[in-house]
């Protein structure tokens, strides 16, 4: 949980800049692409883990980080969509 808060804190200024530079619609599109990439990374890590059982502990860590990032991106997307509906 602590790592997730740190990651969110690091992402906040980048996200704000992206929204200003690209507009909300393009920003949402980019966030959705990023979330899709995170899902794909999880899939590839599972394949690597299956092919190389000795890497299981490291793959578990990396999959957890990718899942946290995917969840953060999902929250960003949901919150941005909610704000757009209010406007």
C-alpha cells in the first residue's frame, strides 16, 4: 500500500501536465492505452513465470507492481470520466 501511495504521488504531476497538454479526451485515450499495456505486461509475466519456475518470486513481485499500476490507471480513468460528466 505504501508503494502505491508513492507511485500515485510521483504520477500526479505527470498526469496533470498530460491533461493540460493534450486535453481531456486525448488524455483519457492515452490512459486507456496505458491500462491495456499494463494488462498485457501481466499476461507476459505470467507466461515467463510458467516457462521459468525459478523466476516465480521475481515474477510475483513484478505482477503485483503491474496490477497496482493498472489499478491506479483505472482509478484515474474513472475519476476523469466522472468529472467530465459533471461539466
